[in-house]
C-alpha cells in the first residue's frame, strides 16, 4: 500500500459536505487499485471520517483480497472486514480443482474476530453463464452455512438472480443477520426481504437519475432495516458517476436516501449508525 496521500487524492472526487452524525460505509473494497494507482488506505479513511463516515466494512472477495482484508482490519481501528469467494470467482476455482482449498482458507480467515461478515457471496448471472450457475449456487449454500456456523453476518451479491437468491436462502435457512448488498430489486422484492428480516444496503446507484424503481424499493424499507455503502471503487454516486468511488462520497448517497424516505438527514444518519452496530457489533 502507498504511504503517500497524493495518488489517492488525484483519482477520486473532492469531499462533499459532511454529515451531521457519523455513519458506516457498509461495503467497500479498499484493496482494489484506482486506475493502476496503489491505494493509500489511511488517507481514504481519514478523508471519510472528516465528512462523517468514521467506520467502514472492508470486503475481500477473492483469496488475495481476503488475506489483505485481515491484515487491514488489524491495522485500522475504524475498519471491520468481510471475506468470501465472489460468485464470479467460483467457477474458475472449480475448473482448476482448487475450490475446496479456497474454502478452507476462507473459513480460517473468517474466524478472525474483526472479520464480522461472510461475504460477498451469492449469485451473478450477468457475468457467469448457465454453465457456471450450478457451482455458484453450491458455493452460495456453503457460505450460508459458514455464516451460520460462525454466527457472522452474511452479505449477498445478487445480479440478475433475484428469484434464485431468495429461493436458496429459504431452502438453506438464512443466517440471523442477512444483508442484501447493493440492493437492486424492485418494490416487491424489497418488501419480501423486509418481511423475512433481511437488511437492505443501498449504494450510489440509488442516486442515478434513471433509478426510479430502486428509489421505490428504498421507499418501502423501514429505517431499522436500511444500510448504506459505496461498493468503492465502483458505483460512484451522482454527480460524480463514472469517477472513482471512495468512502468519503457516502454523504451524497445518504442525502438522496433521506429525501426518498421522507426523513431528516440526522434521523437517517442515526438509524444507519445504529443498524450497523446491531449488524456488525462494536468497532
């Protein structure tokens, strides 16, 4: 990791107005380089804290990223972690015959006390075709079981696979704490998830001008079930869509979410913070 703040600052947007009450970036990838530039994690966390994003959940979703995540959560007090094999990673590992070994290492890393999440796991039918869906589903079931055995929160990646994600959660029995990361469903799916006790995490996509259905889904999500995230370096909120995302841009998403939910920004911030504590425990 870089020790200079200059590279990180040069490739991400400037600071927005700070939030009145600190919140958590529920899902970010600070292990991923920005435009080929090494990430200065300490600088990104400092910038985020300066605008009211004082805690993050760092997600490592392949073996190398999971290892880096465990190293980072030991280093940074404002960071907790999650580890898993992303659904798009699984078919390749299966083809190489190394999936079982990868599961063994993920389980070992997930036992770290500051790793509070098994995830992101789930299904992705956008990048993986029908030939890879079976092993993705098997992997999702394995991660669900791991989260329950370790009593950790489950974070789910769901792309173009809504029905199968919900079906497998029903068949396996969802962990006590289940989070739909970067929620992308409609109102009906949001209501079903809320009824089942799941948490819905909204990313910068909810700020996009054409995201009417997503804002409708947010509108039916109770305050005690909502979370916010960047999924950085992806999904940068409006007005910086297309730029490199970072945790300090969470305030842009929070302010849009407050408008959709019809609550004051401080009210939403307080709910987001309390929900994060309930889901992940103390930092």
